[in-house]
C-alpha cells in the first residue's frame, strides 16, 4: 500500500538532501539538513503510520561507479563516497530503531542535462510544480527519489541540446 507521505533522503556527509512529498496533493518540501537535525526531523514521524522513508543506498549499486582519477584524487573520491554511504547506513539504523518504514533504493539512473548527468532545477521544475525557486543537487536528488517512489510521471520538454534527430535518439536511448 502506498503511503501518502514519502520522505526522500540523499545522504551526505555535510548536509543530506531531504524531500517531504505529500502524495494526495503532490506538494513537496525540499531542504538540506545536517545529520543531527535530520535525525531530529525523522524522529517526529515515529508514530506516523502514513509515512515511508526512501533512502538513496549507493551500496546497492550492482556495478562499480568509477569517478575517474588516479592516486590521491581517486582515493579522496572513494573516501567521500564511503563516508556518504556510512551516513546512509546510520540513517537506516535509526529508522529501524524508531520502527519507521523505509526502503533502501539504489541511486536512480543519471540521464539528465546537468553536470555528471544529474538532474537540473529546470528539469525537475517541469514535473514538480511546487518546487522552491532554488534547490541544490542533494535536494533535487532527494525529491527525484520521492517522486519516483510515488510512481508519479516524470515528463520533460527536451532542451535545445537535443533538438536535432541524432541527439534526440541518443537522449531517448538513455531513458
């Protein structure tokens, strides 16, 4: 049974992306929170039977996510990825403790027009109508997680970047 309150979380070392989606009206509240404030926020849903939390679980990737670089660059990236994943594990442990329903969801496929093929504010705003005027990447990723979990349609108008037929075919094969 689909819950009418979905909280999407994109775990991060400094500030995690958090999106509260109320499914009957499709209203969203997108923000970022440091770890203590995120746990405080989640604890308020302990007795709410109409909520589910969707945590982006990078550890569920079935293939390696190589970020490029060698030596110290690659080592630092790997350390950051591991630390982000640890934040996700800690969030999941607290959700278990509070008996708040949750789903560990592998990261969604990156097929957007933003840096590293991440979703842009403009793309997200095309199908999430009550999006704040500004969002950061963590908030957008959390919003996309919640929206996808709800099964809501994700429709966008193709940008000028994919205006010709050859570029359009490349874009459609990524979907």
